[in-house]
C-alpha cells in the first residue's frame, strides 16, 4: 500500500509542477497559389505518374448516347436514364429487383451531351460514392410514395413503374398493395434522406455496389450490344396510352 501511495504522490507532484502555456497572440500570412507561382518541379514529377494514370482512365470512352439527355423540371430524360441504369445494375447484383428510383439531387449534371460517353463524364454526373441498396418495400409503402411530392412532382425519377390511366404497373404487371416489391435505391435515400423516411426501417440488402458503377455497367452493356443509348420516355408517372 505504501508503494502505491508513493507512486501516486510522485505523479501528483509532477503534475503539480507542470507549466501550462497559453497563446498570447496569433498571426497569419496569406500565400496565394496561382499560375504565376511557378511549378514545384520535384512535386510535379512526384505526382505526374498518378495524374497521367487518372487522366487516361477518365478519358476512356465506354459508350455512346444517341441524343442529349437533360435535367429539366418534372420528369426528365436524364433522370430516367439514371433510374434505368440503377435498375439494370441492381438486377446484376440482387436476386430480385422490381423497380428503381433516383432523387434529383443525386445526379449533378444539367445535361449529358449526345455522342461518346467517357468514364470522367460519369463521375461528373454522379460524383458521390453512394451504394446501391435493394430494399424490400411493402405495397402500401409504395402507395404512399406514389402520392408524395417525390412522385407527384417527379422529384424522384423511376424505372420499372408506370402509371397508366390511373392504374399502376410494376414490371409490366398490375400493382398489388398487399405484395412486397424490391426497390433499387441509394443508401442515402434508404436511410431517410430527401424525404425517404418510409425506407429507414425496412429490410435491405447491400452488395457493396456503387450507383456510379451501375451507371458504367449499363453504358458498357449497350456498347457491347453495338447500340447507342436512346432517349428514355418521360411519361412514366402519367401515361395516357
């Protein structure tokens, strides 16, 4: 006991003799880095191999668009293209996928120009590393989603679901509120982001598959078939025929 007492006494003594310092002033100097600053040759040569490798990867052509796709108000061609890509990609990773949705804020370009599509352009379109989940959604939750602004104002793009003369079709088959549907959706929406609160507590699968990779795989699939990607339809939520 005496030994431990002496140890504790020594520690307290050391702590008690410690000098504490507080800053008395702070100063800073602005150093602007621009083209006039010149290159740091050592740093330039250090990063050059990595820069060249990344540039080469980003400039790789992976497919072609037949027309320019745009992000406009309401249902739009760019959003539906992304939703189609997610449904395609999810179907290669999960046993069953019935539909896919994509929120407007999840893709960042205003348009994707007609012509060759590069890997870099896909990164510009979808810069976030969001995962593509598959969520088991009860039919009544699907019904609530369809009556929400996300669908009624087309804030979310959808693939695999059509509303025809007031009748709902999923995968080309009549919708049933007492059925369960498997929805491809980002981890962000599945965790309640962008008014996706109804998804938070639902069973989900996570294959560790990025949404961006689904897009790349979709584009490459069409290229392998020798097809330029056509303009997707934009009346999925209010079909007349």
